C-alpha cells in the first residue's frame, strides 16, 4: 500500500481543539475512502 504524507504548517487561526475535531471526522470516513490516518 502506498504511503502519502499531507503536511500543513502554521495554519493561521487553527486551534488544537479544531485540529483534533477535524482528525476525529477523518477517522469516521477513512475506511470509506480506503485510507488509514496514522497521526495528525
């Protein structure tokens, strides 16, 4: 399986809470898209 890295640094206005919430949403749909999020 290929490994892809999607990195974003210094996103203006992004909070730790918003990032954690977005990651939780990713985990809900990852199987639907055939991906596995390893970390955020």
